[in-house]
């Protein structure tokens, strides 16, 4: 296994349902088939809680973001070599990781896809979804992987720890990132806010990387049931920031035409 002991940074070896380092630190393999490598995580919930994970799973199951998953997969195929090691940094429940892994696996069965997320509930979902992905619970500021061990890192809407991302990449490695574009979910925001705002896309230059591709993906989602509208709302950050009065505006809505707008960047480590 490629993962390192989070305590002493030595290599972990799988043995008898555990991952053990040479210092004797040992991590039990969870029933779902993943390891928890987040130190001091025994109490409390980190990252997305179970309700958020469930809301996102419900929305994603409608397929409204599958064009993004397909676009991301095609960029990964285009910008990675065969037999690559790919890491999904902040994978959530692995919706995109799974898409990308299947695309890579079809091209080349020796591809090694790794993923981590700080939410145990999310990693448990991922591990259930695709057994070929090696998944661990970990945070993006302490990625339990050696320097220069990964060919490609992907990140979809996840907090980005740039120095760590760069550290684990090989020289010339690729970093593929998807973020919400300016128009993303504008109609949803227009329903709940008096003065909806557009997203701002920050400067695309990042230190230590060269931008080699910048694409947009924009389409209209036809949310045609109350469940679809509410599951979209529940998985956005707005669900936690919107007043009950404004939420009520959405409650009776049976349909919504809403823009999905994404930017996808490919960077090369320099
Ligand atoms: Zn150790």
C-alpha cells in the first residue's frame, strides 16, 4: 500500500486486517474496507456529516452532475499516462472518483486510484461504491503519502491545500481541479435571495504550477420534481446559511430550470 503512517511517516503494510508501520503503529481496517488515518479523530465529526453526505448522494443519484463527471474523466484520460497513480484529494463519497476510476480502469487495469476525505461517513460510502479504490480518512493538510508519489491529483469543490498537493505530486505531475463557474446555480440563488450574486472565479495562476488547460462546462438542469429541487438545495452551502423565511420560498417548488456552470483547470507541477 502507498499510504504512510500519520504518526511517524513510515510506510504502512497491510497485515491481518490492519495497516502497520515499522514502529508498530497500527490502524484497523474498517468493515467497509477503508482505513482511518486521521489522528485524534476518535470523537466528533469531521467534514461533512451524515445528513450532508446523504443529501449529496440523493442529488447526485438524479444524474444532474454526470456531465461534469464525464468531462472530468475525459480530461483525466487526456492528461494522464497509462499505469498512473491518481489521487482524489477530498473525494467526498466518491461520485467523481468512481467515474474517473472506471474510465481509467477500462483503459488500463493497472491504474492505481487513491482517495481521501476528512469525513468518515463519506469515505465509508466511497469504499462501498468501488472496491478498487484505496480510500482512507485523512485531511488535505496532512496527506499520508510520500513526496512525489502521485502522477495526477484531482479535486472537485474540495478545500485545497496547495503545498501538500504539490508535495505528493511527481515532477511534471498533473493537477486537475473543478470549481463552480460564475453562473453556477444562479436560478436557485435567485429563488432564495433578494439580491442573488454570481460566483467569483479567483485568479487561475497558482504558485509552483503551470496552467495547461482551462475549460468551461455549462448546461441547464431540468429539475422536475420537488425532491430534485430540495436535494439540490440541501447539498449546497446555502442550506446552512438561508433563513427559514427564504427556505419557505423553495418549499413548494415542483420544478426549477437551473444552470450548472463549472470551470475545469489542468495544471502541471513545475
Ligand atoms: Zn508509525
